[in-house]
C-alpha cells in the first residue's frame, strides 16, 4: 500500500505509471516488483525500461568518435534486441561490453577513422597492458563487436578471430577468524549467520547450502552431510544451526518442509 500510494497519489484516474518511476519512487521497505505486478493487473503499468536503455545507448555512443559511433550503436542494439541467431543480452552485459571497448576505440580514433582500419597488431597492443578479468572481459567484448561488424559487412577482416582469453586461476584461501567475525557482524539473521558459518568453516558452496534438509543433520553426534559428504560440525556452524532451527520452529511450528 505504501508503494502504491507513492506512485498513485495525486495522479489523475486512469493515467499509467512508468516502470522506471516505480523503481525509483518506491520506498525502501516496499517491493517495487510487487507494486509493478499490481499495477500491471490493473492495466496501469507502462514498461518504459526498454526506452531508458535505448536512451543510454544513444547518449553513450554519441560521445564516441564519429567514425565509430554508428557501428557501435548498431552493435549494442543487436545485443539488446537479439537477432535471428542470438538471444538478447542483459543490460549488465551491455554496460560491461561498452565499458571495455570505449577506451580502446577512443585510443584507436587518434590514428584510425573506422573499425575496418583496426588490425591484429592494434588489438594486441591495446590488450597487452590488461590482466585478469579486465583482459578477459575486453577480449569477449571485442570479439562480439568485430563478429557483428564482419557479419554486417562493415569490416573486411576480423582482427579478433584468433584471439583467446586465458583461463584465470582461482585461489581459494580459508577465511581467518577476524574475517569470519567481520562477516558475521553484517549477517544479522540466524539464516544469514548459518550460511556464513557453513561457507566459512565447511567451504560449503551455494548450491550445496540450498539443498540441505533436516535429513542431512545428525545433531546428537554433531554431524552434517554437505553435498553427500558427512563431516563433523564445527563449533560456529553448530551454534548458528541451533539458532536457525529455533527460529524455524517458532516461525513455522507445523511445517512439513524438510
């Protein structure tokens, strides 16, 4: 009701509410998703989010050098809408891809006037200072851009054809006691504290935690089965588990959910 009041108060009867307005004006304690559902059921919601991302594309590509702006704009619109062979990409993908290629294009614009003038040497030189995920994301964005340009006949040869992103080694280190306590201060509910404890002490992954049931617990012997592996419960997970089960019994005393 608070969310509906925020967007409908002082609005003439029958006037639609823009989705972007719902997302920006709803109070923090209200659910913008739920308010949007109710407005849609009442035929009072107009989804203008697509036009917002299109405006963003127009504004950002308009800041690029003239020789690149049109091609990059067409590329982003295909990512947004999809085509016969590719599904639409998320807005986050558009933001990341454009953020990766923009500085490279601006640098190339000092010597080149169009995508077709970019060579393999130019791409290699632009990527050489990048490392880790920054390099990997830049390679993915450039491959997407030049594949689109080649498909549309905007370039003669694709300079990213043989470009490969190296695998990034992942280093998983155990959390220190201080780090565990710091995270625990942020996690305030029993459920959140239990998740933190299982992840920090038992290295339980998100999927394994979501699939845990009461049948995986052996409280008298302080044992727990995580992803099919039975292990002894640490002191911190044991205490947080008892706190969560106590809250569970209070909130849903007769639930059959395991």
